[in-house]
C-alpha cells in the first residue's frame, strides 16, 4: 500500500525558515508530478508549488522568491524549502504525488502543521 509520509513542520517566528519533506512509503514504479498544497483555517486548499519528474516547477504567487520545491527521484521524495516565512503562511501543508502508469493515481500526505508567529 502506498503512503506519503511528511515531516518538517513546526512553529517558527516570522522571517524564519522550515524545510518540509515527503517520502513515498511502499513500492512504486513511477512517480510523476509532485507538489505541495496548504490549507489555512476557513480557507480552501491551495497549490503552493509543484514539480514535474523532469524538474519543471510551478509556484503560487505567494510562494515565488521565498519557497523552493525540489525532488529526489531516486528516493521518491519531494522537499519544500520555505524561507522568509510570514504569519499568513500558517496552514496545514499537504504533499501530493501522481503515481503510476498508464493510469496514474493521486496520493496525499497526512498533512503537517506550519505555524508562523509574528
């Protein structure tokens, strides 16, 4: 059974940094796109950043120039380096992966809380 295991959330002061990680637990053959989403209280889940297997990236405007998404294909792991954190970045962060071929499935991590204090 495939699961995504997240780590790295926590409490940080504004201006600080955190690094989130998300690894696949279980045997998989093909991991395609990977991404990070977040959901703040009372708000919809939103895309933060995504990365293709080839390394092309896409960021939400709020994440550009502050966050960096990367992946290790050999370890089936995706990372989100978050710098210059702001209180409005406070949310539960979820990793997301598109796995399998020719009919891929979408998997979600359990979520990790990121809290930025002012």
